[in-house]
């Protein structure tokens, strides 16, 4: 047994041990940064929305939510079945920290299928370098620290899909595809594009048909049947972000086809180009050598770049994260391609090409800690402010079963209740009935002092200020 271990360690075991150490370091540092950000009231209402749904699901109220304007079920906003299986470990440890840790664990574990894919094309040492570059990838850090996002769970699944496609493991491919479909509805279109990629590269037809069938079928079912069924407006609310193209999907398509200059004016802007520069610059722009890989990201490119909402094309948010996975898949395939070019290999050995390019990717990823700036380090060394203790003290005065309206940064700390409302209701998706349904309102004047709804609250005779600490004010409905 000992001799076998020594042989394994000398062969490939050492690479797995180093990979495990890198993943553990990522898990420890990121979890600490996440918890510190949460404790400091640095996370917003998205985390509260997801936790309320998962908490309700764990208590038998499947996908129930009180936050949205047109639906009482999260299925009326987006079909994220992942909330159901996340509810299983959450039921054992019902805490916001559980969700944050599970997200970080999923991101860290994504290094394993990426390593396997890269090892197959580049060898174990180069694969280790690619996996390390992934773990220090700055856009990934912003994604992981931006509250709780189902898209973060998709990255490792994307790597796994390409690995199973490479190894022609149909069962693994289909199971992974099904898992991917539970994260976000729009990723079904990305899965369909992987089917197109499989067809272009003459993979067995079963891979093409399964990816296309599952992707297109699930998107049609989720977007045009399930969401409208649970949504009283009868439509996908996120289409409002593209209303500049038209009032309906047909009108939007007509604009795309008939007004190309108008589209280009709104797509090719400096902020959007900077968004792409940050995603691909950190991997030395190598994915540009594999346009077939980038083609898989066409739905995400469209959803991000066609939107006028800044959050859609900013690495500080989650919407473009599918491109992060593609950037590393494209990097692996691009390096493998360059290592086979005859005019290069006639002068330099393939291993030297691979080593040099992987080294370049690692250098770019490390230097991005400076030219982009990772948020991890600032949250690791930041102390929890005294204002957080003041907020906690006021939260403790609210009964756990009382309907509560709360400001953005307070939401994630009060989400384990059936009645939770975003206050003030600035987002077009959230209900504007917070003051009619809540029994308590907890206001962060640091963010909402000048809001007209807050001014209305202060003047109303239906509400009484019962406590105030630091920048937080707690109101209770007058009996």
C-alpha cells in the first residue's frame, strides 16, 4: 500500500495535492471574506430573496416568496430548481453562512473538472497552472462575493460538460446538463449552444441532440409556460431590460435585424469593451483564437451587451459569469491548438509552447490583482463596523414571525420569515406594497435617507418610531 502511494505521489499525486492545497486556500480565504462582508452589512437584497425562497422550501412552502410584484412564487420570476436541492443541506444548518459556504465550495470544486480538461490537452503541470489561474481570476472573486448567486454553481458544471464531451461520456454529459438547467433559465440557451459546438466538431450525435433538446426544450418550457403560469403579468419580467429594442420578443428581433447601426451604437461602448477586456485580458486574450468556443457564449454576450442596465456588463455583478467559464475552456483549447501549429513546433517544442503560454496566463491572472483589483483582500482585512452591532440590536426587537420591510443591506439579515419586503421599493420587480403588508419597517438611513417613500413613512400616523441606533431606524405599525 505504501509503495503504491509513493508511486502515485511521484507520478501524478503531487499535482493533485498541490491542487487540493490551492482549492483549500481559496475556500478558507474566500469564506472568511464572504462572512466578513456579510457581518459588515455589505451584501444586498439578492441574498435575502434567495434565502427566503430556500428557507420557505425547506419548510414545505416550495419556492414561496413575498418580494415580487407579480408573483408569490419564485417560479414566476425565474425557474431555479437548484433552490430545492440547496434546501436539503440548508435544512440541516439553516443559516446564511451555510448558503455562502456552499457557494464558495462549488466555485472551488470547479477547479477539479477544469484541471481534468486541461490535463487531457496540456499535461498535469500545465493543467495545475490553469487551475491556479482560475482560482485567482478576479471576475470570479467578484462573483463569489456578490451575495448568493446560482450562476456561481454553474461554472464547474460547464467545465464538466466539456470534459465529458471530450471523453465521450454521454451519461455524465446528460447528468451534468440536467444539473446545469437547475441554475438559471438562460443557461438552457448556453447548453443548446454546446450542442451546436458538438455538431461542429463532429461529436457523436447523441451529444448534439441531447444538448439541443434539453436546452431548447427547457428554455421554452420555463420561459413560456412555467414563468407565465406563476406570474400575473404573464411574461418574463427581465424582458423589460431590453425594452429599447421593442415591446415584445418579435419587435426586439425585428429591431435586431433591421437596425444594425442602431444596435452597434448601443453595444460597442467603452464600458462594455472594458467589461470584455477584463474577462479575456486576464487569460492573455487566448480564447480569441478559438471563436468556436466563444460562439457557445452567444446567448450570454447578447443578454449582457444588448442590455442598457450596467449590472449586465460589469464584473462586479453576476450576469456575465458564463463567459468566465468559457474564457478558461477557450484558453485550454487555444494553447493546445498553438502547441500543434507546425510553423511554431518547427522552432519550439510543444512542451515549451505550452509552458510559456500557461506561464503567461498565470502572470496575467496575478497581475490582474493590481490592474483590476481583487475585492477579497479588502474584505479580509476590514473590521466589522460598530453600526453592524446597532443593526443587530434593532433586528432582535422584531418578532421572528412578523412581516418586515427592510432596506437593501438589511434584507440578508432578516430573510428567514414569510413576510419580507424590499424598502423602499425602488426595483421595478419588487412589490410596492411594503408599507401595506409589513408590521415593522427597518430603515438604513445611510442608503435611504433621501427616498420619498421614507419621507412618507416618517409623516404617516400609521407608523411609530420605536427605536433608533446609529444610522438605523425601526418603525412599528400603530395598532
